[in-house]
C-alpha cells in the first residue's frame, strides 16, 4: 500500500484530525499517492486518527460515560462498517495501510453507569427497606464536607430584563415558577449555585441576547454538604460495584435520569444535609473541573446565605474547541432492545456461576442487534 499523507483524505474532519496529530517537523512533500502537497502519516499517527475520529468521535451525547459506538483492532480487519459517504474511501485507505478493521462496539455497560446499584434501583426497581439500604450505601461512600462561614457562592439569573438587586430575587424560585430539573422537584426545591462564575454561566445557558445578573453570596452558617464527586471505592471489587460510575451517569446523562436524580436529592436531604456538590454537566467539555453546589430549600430566606453584591454580566468573548467524528453510518441501532439486552447481560455478569451457553446466546443476540442496515442517515 502506498504511503498516505494529510491531503489524501476527502472528508474534512478526517483531514483536520490528521493535521492535528501528524509530526510537522519535516517539510511538506508531494505525495506519491494523491500528488498533492501534504505530510506523510506514520502507522502510529494513522492509528491515532482512527482512535480520535472514529472511536472518540462516535461517543453519543448524554450517555453518561465514555461509550463509543465504534472500535477497531487487527482481528476485525478489514472491518464491517460502511457510512455511505466519502468516509468509506478514507476509512478503507487507513484500514488497508494499518491492517485494522472498524466495527460496531458494545462497550462494557459499567462505562455507561449501569452498575450494580443502578441495576437494583432502576432496572429491578427494588422497593422498601432494600431500596433504602442501597441509597444508604451510596450516600455513606460519598465525602462529608462543610462550607465554612465566609465562603462565597455565586448564582446567575438570565432574562429579558434585569431583576431587582434584592436578596429574594436570587433565592430558590417559588415552586409555581419552576419546572422539574435534574435534582429539584415539587417536593425538593433547590438553590443551584457554584464557587465560580463561569460554571454559573454554563449552567444557565447564558446567551448574548440575555440580560445576565450575578449575585455573590457569603455563607453565614456552617453548611453540611455531601460531595458526590468524591467517593470511597476501596470496597469495590469490580467496576460494577463502583459508586462514582453511577454518580457520573446521573450528572452527565439526559432527562431520562431526572427521576432517579431527584430521588437521590431527596434521600440526601432526609439525612440532614444542607446540600450537595456534583460535577457540572458542562465539565465534560472543559479544561478544568466544574462543580455545582446545590442547597436545599430557601437558604437566603433562612439566612444561611447573605447577599453581598450584585452585578450585570456582559459576555465579551466566546470560543469553541472541537473535535471531529463520523456521521451517516448506515447501521440502525434499536436502543430499546439494546437497553433490554444490556440488562440481561448485566444480570449474567453479576451471577457468580456464569452459564457459558446463556452468555453465548446473549452475545449472538447482541451481534444480531448490530447487523441491521439502512440506506437512510441516522
């Protein structure tokens, strides 16, 4: 196979990904394959393109974990994925040169946050004392912290006009004006804040057309906080027993997880905490870790927080960094069947006496699920 350079590709995203990984210390050359000017890519660099573009680039939004749709290795060469676009020619070039094949990938389900505790609470829907015991174990393995007097919390409001600069305007909104969110519900009103302003701006989806009002609060009473981003995993024998995997799913996944998130918040409040700390949803795409502070009830009205300052904020700069991934794979995935099959596989995996025949049958079902084809984009 002839050498491949950065100009050999037709797809814009693959070409840009190649340019981002190639060693540019040498001068550009006239490529013997495409007769264009570019940089030759080594085998390792081509594998890096495969990983960044097809693997990382195929992770769906709001899956709650690093779960790509595609993977590659030498055992699957020449691969079984077709995109019905210019991607197919580019993929074939890389695959033939590196001798690896791209295939549809069923990631370990713990990567999606489908752990033992999630299985019991959501799939099995256990009730009564057993459910309470599961929540007790989850909460007991998270870190207790205290927000000391004098600490600062920021909160942002957005709208078509500026609200009055008075404390009540920045407390938890009255229930009649709120919709259920990730953690707040009719029974559990929540004050959402953060220790930095940028997190507040991300969480409120602030735009250039908004009036943005910033409130800076000072903690006036020691606040007992449960930190869901710090967990004790010393007793977790397998990945399925980790607490952080499930909590990451609850912080990052979509609206389908709101009910279990709200139940978690209610369980924390029942144990006497003033609030809790979680990873910010937008921390998935930030260079630093972002955290939300959620306080129960109306902390301003109850004088747990004191309003110290208010300001209007004006967004002066917006910049996005991004990577590329594939589209229009002609594979149609039945997500309902995938969820059902994942549940069955989890049950078998958690069983100490695994039946090889049963596991083989499940793997056959999984392969069949990945095989349907369509000529329509998904």
